[in-house]
C-alpha cells in the first residue's frame, strides 16, 4: 500500500469516526418514514405506548438481540445518553472497518510462487515496462533467428536448381 492510499484510508476512517461519535447525537428523535407508516392508525400516550386504534405497530416485539451490549443505538451500562450513543457509533465503525479490512486482507493479490525479483525469469515479477522490454528482446532474437533460417533455406533451394 502506498503512502497516498494509506493516508486516504486513514482520512476516511477519521471522518467516519467523527460522524459516528459526534454527529450521531444530533439525529432526529422523530420516527422515520417506515416507523411513521407503521404507527398510522394508533393513538400514543406521552411515554410512546399504544393506547388505542389499530396499526401494524401493535404486532411489534423485541428483537432477539435486544439485550446485547450495543442494542438500541447505545452502550449498555453507560448512563450518559450522548456518550453512550457516540461510543456505540465509534465501536460500530471500528468493528465494520476491522471486518472489512480483514476480508480485503484475505482476498488480496499475492505474488505467485513466492519468487523474488532477483530469481525470476525475464518478464516475470517485473513491472509492465520491464516485461515489455524483455518480450521485445525475445521477439527480436526470434525474428533474427527466423530470418537466418529462411535465408539458409533459400540458399539450399538455389543450390538444387
């Protein structure tokens, strides 16, 4: 990885951490489109409990992972809601980056055969310019040998006539 690529990845990670840790606390507390449409037709009290009407939200139930440490956009055990939400976002970004980086590391391109630059034949393990030069040198040598063979064939045909 070059310095430029590493700096780009590090910069992106820092921006994601800043957004997850700070800006996530300013997200709207109002329900989004899906949540809002599921609540249509019901009446809610001040504690957001359904007290009347009929809507799909009445069939809602807790998720199986509702007791997990990072459930409900927070960290269990931290009472400060701003800190809990920000820390949850930062942990989510770091976990996603670690899993993604690990997967990219597993599928990365590796040199074939474990050969080194010094021990490879001409054109292998070299950059595109060196490979083209090696191919050109080989083609030139082959063309010269072919031309020599063709002139020898012509000379023997003349001798037979």
